[in-house]
C-alpha cells in the first residue's frame, strides 16, 4: 500500500507473514533504520508488516508498539499535523479467534493513544471483512468484533467508498477460492474530505501476488510551493547523450548549472519558504538542461509518412493513455478511461495506415510519371528499398580462414599494405633518370622565372584529380603493347587476318595455337609491364585449352612473373562465361538464376505490382534484370531445346508474378496479356542489333574484318561445319525474313542506319511471333474464348487504361484475372443463385443471371450514353459470348473516336469489377461444380442397371419374411443411431462432460446386450440341456471342446489347413468386394462421365475375382480331402 503526499513523499506498507530477505533486497531485521540501503530509500521492518519510505527520513520516527504484527511510523512535517501510519497484519482465518481478538485489542489501544495526538492511518491485511457502500456480506464472528471498533471510532475503509476506483475484493486465492475484501486503508470520517484519489490497480504486469495493492493520495497541507508537474520545465525530454559527448555539451551543462545556481539568492531556511527555494533550484537545473544538452529529435526520413494529422492523433492517444494509467489502468471495456484510450488508439492507427497508403500512392505516382522520362527517382526508390550489406564475418587469405574481428582487421591491413607498397623490382634506371631530369628542369625554370606567379598545389586539388580517375585507376597507355602483339607472328590466324589479342579496357585475352607461341606472347606483355612500372595480376590470369581431349596437353606450364598460370575448363572474360569444352548449360543455369533473383529483388525493393501498374513493373524489370541476366547473349550460339525451355520458364514465371497470376495459368495467356514476346525473341533481337553495330563499324577495325571473313566463309562453304555467331545470325535472318539485308551487306557493304534497322527488327520479330502465337491458340480448345478477347500480343487494354488512370488498377486486375481463367465447360453447370444451367460462368454472370439484373441495367445505362447511339444498338445485337468477350477485352471493333473509346474501356473495367464483386462467383465456382456433380450422379443412378437390380432385390425382400424383418431392423438401428448422435450434440458442458455421457451410454448398452444374450431362447435352452446332463457327460463334453479348440488353433497355423486355404480367401474376397464398391461410390461424384465406365470395369473385375476365388476354394477343399488320410 502506498500513500502519496503533496510533498511527493511516497510511503509503502507491506503486510506478509513470512517475508524474507530475498523478497525485499533492502529488508533488515528488527525495527531499527537500515544502514545498508541507498541514500534515497529507507525501510523499517517487522516480521509481518514492514514500511518503506523515501526522501523524508528527517521527518520520520519509529513508533514503539508491543506487537510483531503491528508496526508504525510518525510523519512530522513542518506546519502540518502529526501523521501516524500504522501497518497491520492480523492473524489469518487458519489461526484461532482468540489470537485475532488479542491483536485487535492491541490495535484499538494503539489507535486510541495516537488519535489524540494527530491523524492516524491504518493500513494492511486485516484478514476480516469490512463493510462499505460498495461491499456488503454476511457477518461472521471476526467481522462483528472489528465492526464495533470501526463504528466506535467512526472509521472508513477508503477503497470501499463510492469514489473508490477499481475492484472491491482485494484477495483472490491461487486455488480459485472466493474473492474477499480483507486489505484496507482505514481513516477516520473527518479525514475523508482530504482524500484526493483511491485506486486498486488491477491486471498490472508486476502484480503477481494474490493480494491486490491499494493506492491513495491525501492533501494534508495547504502548502503549494513545490514544483508543479504541469510546469513546462518538468516535461520529460529524451536527451541524446551521444551527441552531448561528441559536441562537448557536458561541460557546457556543468557551467550553465553553476551560473544559474549562483543567481539564486539564498533565503532564510524557514518552513514557509523552503519549498520555494527547492523549486528555484530544480528550475535552474532543468533550465540548464533545456539550453545546453541536445535532445533526440524526430528523424523525418525514418517515417516520411508521419504527417501533422498523424501527429495530432498520436498526441491525443498518448494523453488518453496517460489518463487511463493515472486512473488505475483497468482493463475493462466498461471503464470510461480504458474505452477512450482504445478508441483514440484505433483512430490513430487508422490515420497512420491512411497516411502510409497515401505516401506509398504518391511514391508510385511519381514512379509512373518518371519511368519514361527521368529514371533517377526510380533508381533512388530501388536503392533505398534494398537491404544494407552485412559486415564481413569471415575472410579467406591464401587459403587461411580468418574468423575473429582482430584477425579480419589484420588480414585487411596486410592486403592493403601489399597493394599500395612500392615494388622495387619494377624500378627502371633509365626511366628513373629521365623523370629526375624532367623534375630538375621544372625546378630550374621556377627559380629563374621569378616574375611568374606560381600557385601552390593544394591537397583538395590533388584529391579531386585522383577521385575523378575512372574506376579509381590511373591511366596506362598500352597502344605500343597492342601493336607489338599484332605484329608478333606467334598469334593465331584467321585466313590472312592475324588475331593474337582481344582487349576490353584492362582485360587482355591472348589467342595462340600452340603453347610455345602463347609463352612468347606472355613474355611480351610481361616485358612491357616491367618497362612501364606496372604489373599484370598473375593470380587472376587463367589458361583455357579449346580442343578435344585427344589433343596433346600443354607440355610446360605457362608462367607470368615466375608464377604458374592455372589451366581451367571455364572462366569469365569481360563478364562472359567461356567454357573450353563448348558446354553452355552452366551459363544458362546462371542466367535463369540471376533473372529470377534480380526480378524478385527489384519487386521487394518497392517496385511491386500490388502498388504499381504491371506495365511500369515490366519496363523496369526489362531495363534492370534482363540486361544483367542476358549479358552477352549476342554471342550465345547452339542453345539446345532444354536450355531454351529453362529460360522460357524463368521468363514466364516473372511475367505471371508481375501480373499476380497463379503459377499454373496458361503461359500463352499471361505473356500476351502483358505484351511480352518469348525470351528467344529477346535473344534474337540482341543478336540482330549486335550485327547492326558490327556492320556500321569502320572497315579497318578488327571486329568488322572478322565478321566479313566469317560471312564469306559461311557463304562459300569453306568448312564442313561452322559454329558461332554467323550461322545463328543467318538462321535468325531467315526466320524473321531479314536475309536480304545480310546479302546486301555482303555484296555492297551497305546497311541501314541504327533507327531504321531497329524498326525493321522490332516489326519483323513482333509480326512473326504474333503469327506463331495465333496458330498455337487456334488449335487449342482452352483458348476458344480467349482468342476472341485478346487477338494480338499487345498489352491488354485494361492495363493501358490503368497506367494513365491509377484508380482503375484494381478493376484492371479483375479483368485480367478473368481473361486468364475463362473457359467453357464440357457439361452444363447449375447456378445456385438463379437456378439456371450454363456452360460459361463469366458469360452467365454478364448476360443471364437474374440476381445481377440491376447491375447489368446500370451497365447498359453507361453504354447507351456513348456516342453515337448506333453503338449501343451494335452491342445489343451481339451474341452473349461476343458481348462478354467485348467487355473483357475493353475494346470494340466499332469505329469510335478516342474519347468515347477510352470511356468505353473505363465503363467495362468499372462495371465488370462491380458485377464480379457482387456475385462473388469466383468463390461459388466450387459450389456450381458440386451441384453439377450431384445432378450427374442422380441421373446416372436413375438410368443405371444397378438401380434396376436394387429394385428387384427390394421387391424380393419384401416378399420374404426374414429379409423384411432384417431390413426393418436395419432401418430401426439407423434411426436409433441418428437419435443418439443428436442427443450427443445437445449435451451441455465441456469435453469431460461429453466423455462421461459416452461412458454412461456404453455401459447401458453393454448391460442390454448382456441381458439379451443371457435371456435369448437358444442360450436358455443350452443352459437347461447342460444342467440336465450328468457329471460324466459334462466331463467328456468338456474334453471334446478342449480338443476341438486345440485342433482349430493347429489348423490356423497350418499352411495347408482349412482356415488358410478356404476360410481366409473367402473373407478376403468379401472385404475386397466391399472396398471396391466404396471406391466406386467415391469416384463417381468426382468424374461422373468417366465414373460409369470405371464402375462397369470394377464390377466386371469383382465378378471375375469371385469366380476365380470360388474355383480356388473348391480346389482347396478337394486338396484337403485328399490329404486328410495322411494328416
């Protein structure tokens, strides 16, 4: 229990019988003040009722009370009456009433003594019920004795008054016992006017006791000269200590505190102005804090969607939460403060979600606008959404694994020292002398020309010069090296053209036909690098041997700077994966993996189709992902069908992901709706564009000369088999009807410009692939309706409209989803909304279902408003299937102007979405199919021969007395089981109650079966006949029974016995027949048409199985009879 005074002096009394040191760390024995506690808290303790108080030690004195269950303190504050706080723990109900009465008498004496000297407050666990306005009960012996004391002294329990907040009962046993009010804070009725607040905190996270605490506040003084909690200076401010240390604000704070404190005039320490003096000191310290220490500020870029409106709602929510906590923090919906806080929290979350959605919508709108004109914003969004690079966890240097942070640091130090250290072996005396002479000449010029003003080279200028170096590398001119390699006779030859080296920036590839010639080329490069003071990296150099395994191996290892260059099977050169065995599967797998990974990474970075139009996502993916995955695809040749299939799967997977379509959607639908061509067309286009760049090169350049030689070689059939870029180019040119351009280039050297050639390529590829796509869908029954909706490989009209009008994006998504799943059923389906049969669900929704007639009327109202009026007549004359296809295509072949055409597309998107959302037919599709299955099964049953056989059996059983009684018994048993099931469902209670009901019913029916079995006529007859037998006959019958059982057991174990040869096969056949019948019954509803055929086959097989097993049984019986004499 805690008492909050005006001077912010909390006092807590704890009542517990077996309190120990571990429960309160600062607890000590006896009533003396502790000397081991901190300077801001003190504790006075007894075994049962200790006190804890803070900041008022000089005003507190311990009371001498002759009881180990009652302890007290005197709080003597200047200018206020004395306050006596008595902490009580009376004997529990498990102890005798005499002990309780003795402690009550001591408490009465204590109260009578100290009430004449000041205000007395009783607090603690009284272990008896006390009546109040909020609590009534049936009085017992303890309550009666304590009530007389309360009435005599005019005492009241605070939390039981009408202004008390929280639950009345403060004790709830862990064992689930009754709730009682045995903990109280008791004052006289005269002091109730000084009461400010009474609370019983409930459901607090730290309240683990079975006793609830009671908290109250008194105003025992009229002095108000203390720091107000509402003062602006006392508002809690989060200080950024990191900034304070970095900026040296700690010293400024110390200086400001000293200055502000020196300005305070020291008054005379009287009780009247001591609080004013304290207030001025606190204000001086807080003022220094506000003016010198930096506070933590809101970082805008962490939550850019945090608007002023959100801030206002957040402030309101925090105020409501503070009010709720101050009023007891009760988790009760009936509590006004709790409901106000939850309502404010809900409003804040709604505003936060709305602000976030608006922020994301604005970002997406900017992306939509800038993707075609300024892509810097798109790149900034993508980069901001990517995850930061994780720190280095492990380092591998020369095969040594470095794991700890110190080892990794030392490893990097060693690496950079080796990189930036000067190699003395690269010093060339001639070059060094030339450089020294040049520097001396410059210095001499500066000394002689004193009139010229020499500006000093600053560090910033030097840093800027080095920072602007491309790729952070200094320039080294290697034109002379390239000239030496070209003039060297050791390189490879292509007819009369020497091709010894191909260079891309600092990546040099040497090509030679023998290892000896290759060694000479390497020596040329090494000598040139040593002369010019730089080095090639021998660790990054590799050798590929492009020949079959039958060829001779390299006799001696190739060396660079004395280090062996390893021979590898595959490596990368300027980003292109080269394989010495001409295998491209690893390259294709890598391309598929990169394509999927980069596409998903871009979508996770904020470019997601759930926010953006799929056309925008498509463009970004094509610009970012495909160039990376398909890098150097111009040089890919001889791709197998397996490799093309792998690339197409990744390509179509991304297309479906962008549109949000299921993975098993037909690929030709998905790609055509987004206007995507196959990935093979992308590769072909890259090859044709690369061919155009080669043709437009200068005639003296090596790549063009190689191209001309390869084209002439292919044209004149100089080799039996030619692989590479040129044969693939010829095939592609023939495929897309562009071979005339290749022939004209070979004959005359003329070639179109870049823009003209790209236009020819795009048009030819699009027309060719569109024709092949139309041929594929024309012979596929799944595309029977789709080919009426989407006739060309172009983006769907709904996506185009939604790109310029983002509000239509959800409606466009609905239309595209319908286009991807639309199809006609083989058998009619039953609509559970209107009761009509249909073959096409979407056509039924749009044109026929009576439940949606009001929405169709609104659709026609908007269609009639489109000019000219003849257009609505044109639509009305269309068949239902054609009209449905027109709505889903959002396009009409009727000649409309641009504005009316756009309006028609928007009308289709809006109304199709409304109709689909109203009907929820996408969810009812399964119910349509189940209804159709049930109808099909019913029709098949009525017309099947099995039904006729069952009718005949029924007629015969009705004429048979035993069969009729058996059928009646089965019907009664079924009815009885149904009644029991209903009774079980109506059983009230939990699982244990239902289990008890099942147990009782089981015992009941077992007793019935036992009674019926004992009283059965045949059992009674057998018992009578057995009792009439004499003892000798009973003995021999028992012996015969034992022998029979023994023979049965032996027969079961015998492989040639009657059980294993006859009885078990017959039972097995019966079970097989029952199992197959159940399979047929479960299979027919799934596939009604095919089920009848399967039923006939299964019945035929069952009959054959019965015949075979019957013959086997007869043979087994004959075998047993033949073996009987021997056994």
